């Protein structure tokens, strides 16, 4: 359990990067705070890399942290689309 401590800041970083994106629909009101969201995302990315480095070693830690970050960056647009598709009222006919 201790070796996956880097996952939380990596996923928080991917969420912050996604919320700073212009095309996200989770929280459209956060578009005014893009700069602070990106700063938080970069800090969490570096924290995830440092934590993974401490647990796994240099290259394994860097690649594990960046893989967790990329997993979040790939999954969040699909989660956003799925969530909004569930909320829509569909009328067939």
C-alpha cells in the first residue's frame, strides 16, 4: 500500500490539468482559474514523481508517476462524456 502513495498526487494533477482545459464540462466556472489550476497540476506532478522516486527508484519512479498521470488524462474526457450522456434526457422518435 505504501508503494502507491504517488498515485493520489498524479491523479489530482491530471484532474487539475483537465479542469484547466477549455473543453471540459465538469466545472465550467473554473475557466477563470486556469493559471492556478495549472500551477497546482505541475506541483502535484512533481510531488508524484518525487514520491514514486523515493519508493521505486529513479527511472521506475519517473515512469510509474507519469503513467499514472497519463492514465488520468486519458480517462477524464471519457468520464466527462459518459457523465453528461447519462444526465441528458433522450427522446427517441
